[in-house]
C-alpha cells in the first residue's frame, strides 16, 4: 500500500465497566474504498493500546476506514458479558482526510455501551 504522507492512525480501548485498560481486545482495520480490504489485525496490550500504529507513517492513505473492536469476546473472557452478548463486534467508521495529521480513535466500552471520539 503506497502512502501519501507522514500521517498516522492509532487507537486504544478502555474497559469503563471495571476502570482498567482493555488488554487482549482484537482490533481489525479495514479500508472501505474502493473495495473493503483488511489492512491490519492486532491485539491491545496491557495499556489497552496497540503495539504499533494501525496506519504508521508511509502507509497512510486518505479515505474511509472501519475499525472493528471485538469487545464481546473480551468481556466474555473477563466473565462479565451478558448471555447472549449485547455488544459483540463494535464497528467505528471514520474518514481520514489527509496524510499529514495524527488520528487517534479511542474506544471506551462496557458489555452494554461504548463511546468514541477523535483523540490527540
């Protein structure tokens, strides 16, 4: 994938039900245009962050992306997920305008709710 600038995309996941970083959440990044294609799949570390940026400098391309956070499996593994799962895979669609800025998309979640925003 050819890049168009030094931009980056990163994320982290916080378990707000228990007040801790969400370690072990599988995160997928998909580029949606022109056709959906998986860019990367990773797992959050002890700080709830991915080891590397999802789009490091040199690979960044402007466009529409989807982050898929597998929080159902995470909360199930912690023994606090409802049965059946209320939330399983949380998808967040974002538009990244250019390759010159840093985009950070955190996910704050519980087994029943989530919120996100453009962080710094």
